């Protein structure tokens, strides 16, 4: 049984579901979604054509961590009892993954942790994700780590080597799948451009070599003042560089939209060179990422994908549990300080040499074959 509930988990688990489904004579694949996200989860299920067997549908507007944890725990109980799977696979560091792993543990069902072993070593950064990932790791029997560094982190915490497999990150499988689809499907790029235009951003603007900064933000630890600093920095940049486009697909969390309205006003249309658009479904988002010049984000998944596309990433966080691309020089931590964000984006816009150095395509997180490896391990083990 695979359990997931948020947009990034769905993106990173979708091809794993497909990989299991290739072997119906050996494996019965059950998909249970918690619905921690609703619209943003459904966008991913649609793209990958996944029909969940169970949908706990637990999302509430402005849910807090207590609501989330308890609703997942109690609503998954009967599903686990009914299905009694041989293994429950969860992903990463969300509350869906930790609560589902705990629920499986209560019924003594072994847990497989996909994207195991990432550590920032600061339990408040990212919050609550660092602790979620630690707890899920303690509960798990099978640990699928994307990189060698993740494996080392787990070994240091006393997880036996025999329970860890370095597989690469399944997000690279998903990324390659999308890139390949866009390349192969005739007319798809035009359709995606059309969709984006309809959403409020015309990629045709980039034809005259206009630069574009792609922005996302949603971390809980940045809510409030830090988000205001981020928005003010973005506003300054839009005024400083009228010849550059800034595109911000907004996360649906109301805590993300509030500071944006506070800094940019109530009406987010017709603001010149900044475009606030709805969260994009995965195909359009990858298309947009491919077209971007710089990515400014606090997202985990985007830190893994953008380096593969050769896009410099400025991360609006103080720490990261994904240091591999940082070491490769493609990702830089800029925190949430107004001056730092303005300066670092300006350098990348103005200095071709620095830009060149940060835009080599590297893929420290995977080779696109992680899902196959995970399925093989479980077939051998179970
Ligand atoms: C969650 C995860 C975070 C992950 C992020 C990915 C936890 C604690 N947080 O954070 O680790 O990085 O997802 O995006 O597990 N909302 C909607 N529709 C949606 C999605 C969200 O309306 O499709 C709104 C709802 O008001 C919801 C709120 O966003 O209550 C927050 O969602 P939640 O999953 O609690 O937190 P995220 O910030 O999305
Ligand atoms: N993403 C998307 N549409 C968007 C923004 C992001 O499909 O409008 C994808 C992105 O490519 C990545 C994932 O969503 O695969 C990241 O999700 P998010 O930033 O919400 O969560 P995190 O990775 O930080 O947990």
C-alpha cells in the first residue's frame, strides 16, 4: 500500500505506483491518499492517471498540525485493518507520511520510507518536516535513500546497513518522464504555453531573450514576518528590473497569499512584470521551470529538479537537508533577509560569469531509475 497526500509526495510516488502496477501477478498495489492537499493533489493524480483505492479526504481550510495528525491517524486505521498490506510505503517528511507510518506501526505492518535519510540537523528548520522525517525513519523497516549522504545520516543514527538502499530520488524519474512527454507528444508544448497564457502568463514574452525569475514559497517556518520580507524583496526586484519577468505560482495555503496581498495590494492582476498565477499542474510547472532564467524558492522538490534543468536556484531558507546541489554550486541559500534576496537575485541577473557557473546541469539526486530499484528491493524482500 502506498500512502500519500500532498502535491510533492504525489509527484514523487506516482511513477512508483506505476512501477508496482507493472507486476500485477506478483504484487497487489493499493493506493491510499489522505487528501492532506485537495486541489493540488488531484492535479497530480490526473496527470499521472492514478485512481486511488482509498481517499481519506481529510483536508480542512487552514488545518493545523494537530488536526492533520489526528485526522490522518484515525481515518487510516480502518483502511489498514481492511487491507492488511504486507508493507506500507510512505514518502519524505510530511504529516501524512509520519502519521501513516505511525498508524501502520500500531498494526505491526512494516513501513518502507521513500526519500529517507535527508537531514538539516535543525528540528525547527524545515518545521515540522525535519522531525517528521526523523520520526518516520524510526518507524520504518525499509529505508530508500536518494543519495549516499542520506545513507550516511541513517547509519549514524544506528539504522543497520542491511535496511538501507541508495536508489536515487524518484523525483528525477518524474522529471524525466515529463520532459520526455513534452518532447514526444506533438503539440503538447503549444498546449502548455496556451494553458499558462490562460492562467495569466504569456511565455511568448520570453522570445526576445527576456529573462524570467520563477518564484514559489510555502514553508511554515517562513509564515508571517519572513514572508513579508520575501515579498518586499520581490517587489523591489520587479521595480529594479522592469525588463525581467517575475512569475509566482501561488501555493493555496492562505498564509502564503496574505503577505502577497499586503505587499502587492488586493488586485494581483495587471502589475506589469510580476505575474501571480494559480498553482500549476506538474506539466505546466516543469515547462515553466525549463523556460525560467533563475528559480527563487523555499521548496524541497524544486531544489532537486531545477539543477537537473541547469537552472540556478536561490533557496529562501537558512538550512537545507539537500546539500548535494549546494556543494555542486548550482543552489545557494539566501535565507529570508530582504537585502540578501535583492542582492543575490541581482548578481544572477547582472553578472554573466556568475550565472554561467551556476547554470551547469547537474543531477546529484538521481538517474531516473529510482522507482525500479525500490520495487526490486521489495520483491526480493517480501
Ligand atoms: C504541506 C506539508 C509540507 C510540504 C507542502 C508541499 C506538512 C506539515 N506540510 O504543507 O511538508 O512541503 O505540503 O506543498 O505536512 N490548501 C488548499 N488546497 C490544496 C492544498 C492546500 O486549499 O490543494 C490550503 C488549505 O487551506 C490547507 C492549507 O493550504 O489547510 C495548508 O495545507 P497543509 O498541507 O497543512 O500545509 P502545506 O503548507 O501545504
Ligand atoms: N510544483 C507544481 N506546480 C507548482 C509548483 C510546484 O507542480 O505550481 C511541483 C514542483 O515541480 C515540485 C513539487 O511541486 O515537484 C514541489 O512541491 P512543493 O514546493 O509544494 O513542496 P516541497 O517540495 O517543498 O515539499
